[in-house]
């Protein structure tokens, strides 16, 4: 009997096990459902047909054996198929088999008791008598127990990470469920009674043997089929939404999922981005065609058993990436790899894929080839830090170098840096005369000529149009840097052949600073070298200067003065003073020169020699002249009633202003606003200014009605032939000549000659800086017509000038009465 029992047990185990290995999923699934239906149909019948008695009076019912085989087959099917409809389908099978069983067995039972039916084996009709309540109770228990078994597996796999422990725990739970069924079924079917209790106790040993036998088989199956159970371990065995949904909704959901799957498959296959599905160890499970084109065949073959991440140059370790994916679920970074010895760049994105229990099942990798983009980016980065013309590092690169030195050397006082700023002399002249293309050629020649002579630790930069810089790391001493500067000047001094008719010669000014001798940090080097260069250029071409602290103090003072001058012009603190111009013969005021005076709020006076030059250098001269012109117009409005129509105000015009083509119209606009005439103004121009001014500009002034005076005559370099072409009305003898007459014969001769020249040119002549009666007597004897200076009056504010006019007019009246 034991042998027969073992044979039956083996059939119940091996037959469903064999069916699970069927490769065709449809055949496998149908076969298992048919097998389960047969076992379910025969189970109750077998329980009524026989019991097996083992030694020790252990009774094993054929129905109990069939029930254990049925439950185990259902669990195996759930593990292998991982079909969310399994419980739903088994519920239907149980109902359908129950109805079929009741109908069939009832029909057979009636046939057997009929008198006209042959029964050669004398089969009792009682064998086929069934109780519908018992079938219903059994069906409900089967469904509930299966549900408990499946949902328990879903819970246990969340609690137990060790697969062996999970297998053991679930097998024990399976045993417990079969034992519970052996207790519940008789209680629910018959009720609580002594007979039922005796029945349960009597069959308990057999139930335990059956439960342990099938439980042990299930444990062995789970241990040996872990790979086949991957899906069961990752996804839930029961889908409540599907379980409780109607068939029409399920069909619609399946069709929708199928459509989404087709779309996803199409996207996967047709995407231009490389897509790969990876297991939890980053080994490739599947790839699309675009992914395969990114690697050679050898690499793809290796990736089946190796981590994909091992192929790339990563900024993070694989363990760090895994931890990041656990927290954020997504990771993106730029990666690099070699394909046939060519370096490729890509943007790799990893996304963690989880099941419904939020357990990691796989990764999706998206790889986009960005090699061209990286090359373009590197080219842009190179362009951002290099000069396009010479390919030398540019100002931004120098700044980055200094900032890097600042960061590296902030705790290292032993580091020494020297910075040389090189400004080419007369480069603008080369550009203007030979063209910008030749100027570019010259810059390229210069960069090539300087590079070979650079010492170790020195780097050349182009920081501006005609400016280069040289950062010298760890020079031995200041003298070394100065020697390098002189070597640069010498190297630049040789002629350049840039394809022009004549060779080009160039020189330069160089400003130098040293860290830590002068600069407190590498970042201060540029500022101090620029200050030294400013001083070098101020001294003259071909000058080399090393930074000294006095340079900064001077520039700071200049900047402070510039700011104060700008504010003074805006606040109207620059006043117009008038110095009378006197007719020497008659002593009459015939005009006045408008002179700017800066009186600070504390009544401190700033010398015109300081702020006029400052205005020229800083470009404030136009604003200053406009302010003085406005004051001159206001003054003339007050003076006009007191003077004759020939009275003129002289206003100084700088060389910088003459470059402005709109100067004449701007002056006219101001004059017209006051209702005045240009003929009432005389514009004083220096000889230096006239050298660069175009003749048409002077003619335009004359046509507008202005008279023109040549100021400080004799101190410039005007030739008589050039002077003869100029539309000048007045020559003003510089005060440096007047100061030495009549005591110094050479000054007397020069003054006499100037007066003669003016007379020959038909110009009026004015002597400036007349301070003594002897000077005036000499000028009168030489027939100089006009004079101005402290002998008559210093420059006066408006109210004092009007008083001076009144006094002068009274004198003129007195002289007129005396003459009568």
C-alpha cells in the first residue's frame, strides 16, 4: 500500500512539474488548466472510493491526496505563469467543475437505480451521490485558501530578502493551509460534534503526512527554480483591480495595454537614441538597433556578462550611482568610451524600474551620442579662452590663471610671480596706413617672434588689440624680469616683413609687477602692472617701468580729481572769469578773454594748469567748454548794453574739440539760444591744435561769423607758408616772450618779428602777460595794437569786470574832456 501511495504522490507531483517545462506558453497554460480541472473533478470521487491505511493505523483518503496535488499544482502554475488572472480562472473552474460534477454524478446515480439499466459490475448508486452544500463549501474553501496562499507569498517576499528563508517559510505556510483545510471542511460541512472531532483526529496523521510531502516537494521546487520565478518574485501574484473587474473591462484593459506595448516596442526599435534594458547588475538584457550602432560587436558581446558602466569613463563609482538610483530613481551624466580607438562622448541616463511592490527589477539605459556637441563645446571653450587671431590665451585665460594661482598659493608665501603688460607703440598708425589685414599679420608675427624667447615658467597672452601680457612663474628677482622685458623690446625691434613695400618697425612700452614683492596676491598683479604700463606710456615710447606704490597713489589722486571735476561741472562750480583786452594806444577795453576758474566749496582754488589738462586727458573738455560757453553768453548779455558793437569775447578751443565735426553748429546753437551773434565771439586756437585740424573746419567757423585767434604764437612749429593759408584774424604773442622784454634782446627781436608778421598777414596782434609799464612801453613803440595782463587787470568775476568796465569808461570820458 505504501508503494501505491508513493506512486500516486509521484504522479501528483511529476505530472504538473512536467507540464511547467512546456516551452509553448499557450500549450503549457491550457495543459495545466486541464490537469487542474481533472484533479478537481476526481478529488471528491476518489475520497469516497478509497482510503489507504498505513502502519500505525494512519488513514490517508484518496480525496486528501488529490486535494494536496490540486493545491500544489495551482501554486506551481501561479509561480511559473505569473498570470494575474489565475485566481479568477481557477474560481471559474471550481464553479464550472462543481456544476458539471453535480449534474454528471446525479445523472449517473439515477441511471444506476433504474430497473431497465444494465449494471454488470453492480456499482452502487450511492458512490455517485453528491451533496450540493458540501460541493459549495469545498469550492469556497479552495478559493479562499488559494487567495491566502497567493497573498501570503506576496507579503513574505517583501519581508524576507533571503530566498532560502522565503522558500522555507512559504513551504511551511503551505503545509499549514492543507492542515487547516482538514479541520475546517468537516466542521463547516457537518458541524461541531464528538463524531466530527473524532473524525478530524483520526485523519490528522494522514493529513500531516500529505501536507509535509507536498510541502517538501514545493520547497525543493522553489530552491531549484529561482530563475523561473523571477517574475513571481518581482510582481504581485494577485491583481485586485483585475480580480474584481468585469470581463469587458479586462478585455478593454488588455487591448489598451497591448496597444501601449506595441507603441513602446515601436519607440524602442525606431528611436535614434540608444536604449538598453539592464538587469540589477547593469548587464544587458536587450538593446535596440541605435544602441548597437554605438559599440562594436566585441564590446556588445562582453556586455552580456559585464556591467555596462564598466565600459565608460565615469565621474562617479558604480556603487555611488547605485545608491543614487535607490534614492532618486534616475541618474544622468556625461560619459566617454572608446569605439575602435576613437574616443566617443555620450549622455547616459539610467532609470530604475520597479514592480508594484516598489522592488527593483531592472534598469533602462538611454545613451545619446554627443561627440559632435562635445567637440563643438570644446572648440567654443577654446575660443572663449584664446585669441582668434594669434591662438594665444586671452585676457579671460589670464584672469583664470591668476585666480587659480590665488587659490593654490594662498597658503604658500614662497611662490613668486611676475607679470609684464606689453603695449605696442604706433600700432594704430600701422593699421591706419597699411590696413587692418597687415596689422593682423604684424600681430601674428609678434606672437611667433616672442614665443621662442620665453623662459621656462613663462606664458604669453594677448589681452587686447595691441596689448600682450606675459605671466612669469618663479622669476629669481626683479632684475630677471627687467632683463626679460628688455629682451622682449630687443626682439620686437627687428624689422617685420609682412608683405608691404617697406619693412615695418615696432617698439613697445612695458609695465611690470611682482608678487609678493609689490602685489599682495596674484590677483593684484594685473592692476599693478597696468598702472606701471600707464606710467611707462606717459613717459614715452619704448619705456619699461616696474610698479611702485607711488604710481597707484598718483592714479588714485588723478581719479579723485577727475570725479571732483565731473561733479564740479555738473554742479556749476566752474566759473567764467573775464580778463580785459586793452587797446594800447587809447587804453580802451575792446574785448575780454573768458578763462575758467574752479573754486571749491571751501573757497580753495584749483589751478587751471591742473584741471584743464585733466579735462583734456579724461574727455571732459567738451563738457567744460560747453559750461564756459554758456557762462560767456550770459556775461555778454549783461555786457552788451555797456560796450560797443565791436566788443568780442575770446573763448579757448582745445585740439580735442576740433576733431568734433559738429563743434561749429553746437556753438552756434548755444549762441542763438541767447539771441547773440557769432561775430561777437573770437575762438582762440593753439598752434598745436592747428597742425591736425582740416582747413575746411576753420573756413566753416569763419563762414559762421566767428573770428579766429592763434593763441600762444611762437611756441609751436607753424611754418610761415602754412600760416599764410590759415584764415586767422589775430595773433597772440605768448607771455613767455613778453616776460623778457625789454631787457632781453632776443625776446625783443622775436616779439618785434611777430608783430611784423601779423602786420604783413593783415592780422591784429595781442600781447599776453603784460605786467610792467616797461613791457607796455616797448609794445607801444613797436606798434602792437592790443595787450592783456596783470598790468591792466587779473581775470575778474562778472560783477568785478562790469565795475572795471565802468571805471575804464570813466577814464575814457575824462581823457576825452581833457583832450578837448
